C-alpha cells in the first residue's frame, strides 16, 4: 500500500470534516443545482434565453459557491488553531494549501457532474459541444473559485472578513465577464480590465463549448488561462501562508 503524502493526508482530513458538515455539503452540491433549476423556471416561456445564459451560469454558480466555501472553511481552520498547528510541523506550505485544494477539488468534480447532468439531462440545456467538454470547463471554473478562495483567505483574520472579499473579488468579475454585455462592446478601459480577470475566460470557454461543436485554439487558450490562474493562485496562497502566533 502506497504511504500517504502530507498533501493527501491533509486532503483526507478536510474531506472527513466535510462529511460531518451537511450544511456545507448542501451548499456546495445542492445550491448550484437549485439555482440552475430556478433559472430554467424563470425562463420557462423563453427556452432560447436559458440556452443563451445557462451555459455561462453553469460555470459561474460553482465558481461563486466554491470561492465562498473555501475561503470561509480555510479561515475556520485558522480560527480553531488547526492551521497554526500544521505550520509548526515539518510540512511544506504548498502541501497544506495543495491538500485543501485537492479536497475541495474532489467535491468540485462531484458538484460539476451533478450540475451538468441536471442542466443538460433534465433541464434541457442545449449545447453544441461535447458534454465532457462542458463538464471539464465546469470543473475548471469551480477550481478557479477554490484557488481564489484559498488565496484571499491568507489576507483575512476572521470568517466575516473572508466573506467581505466576495464583493471585492467576485462581483467585479461577475459584472465584467461578458454575461451582461459582450466584452468587445464595453468601454475600452472596462474591456482591458475584463481581459485581466480570470472569470472572463471561464465564461468565454463555456460560451464556446455551448455554441461550437469543435475544439479550436481560442477554447484551448481559455482553458489554459483558467488552469494557469488556478496554479498561480494556489502557489501565491502557499507563499502568503504564515503563522499568526509565535
């Protein structure tokens, strides 16, 4: 039997804690599905509108939920002293952050499978691309929320402060991601800002998968940018991880 690494041991501990927290599990797995169902009901008489915005929101909803859960859960680890104890042990910071990311990433896969299956299978979301591509982009979007949640948690002292990062980090990306106004029709300054925001590429990728059957260079670029932002955010989160007590 292969021995567990510090990263996988950390991930296992986080998953065991989540198993005893049904409210958090419901928030991660059920809420995105409920929101998609509500959206479908909202556009019951306009199925073309659901097809137009359902794809992007299939990525946005998990992004927001995982950002919120991850940032708060990581701060809870600090407030209970668990993170402080881990930092006193001979374990690399990247293994700690990577363990959190691995645990929540596994949940994100389940979340994406449920949300994608519901949207395409039961709610009738019409996508031109492969279901597997939709699932891949949905998982990457959720992982982006996890990575940014891990990063901002390093700059908060309480769970409430972690929640306060949501309007500062998430809402500007939500407004400028191209969901409401195509990015190429924005004011030049706003378009430049939008180009620097990772959620813009997450929405672009989901739009391409929803409207195009093939895989082109632009889709690969969007997926590469999302994956790169995930890795960069996790790495920065590990670099900024530090003890608060001596």
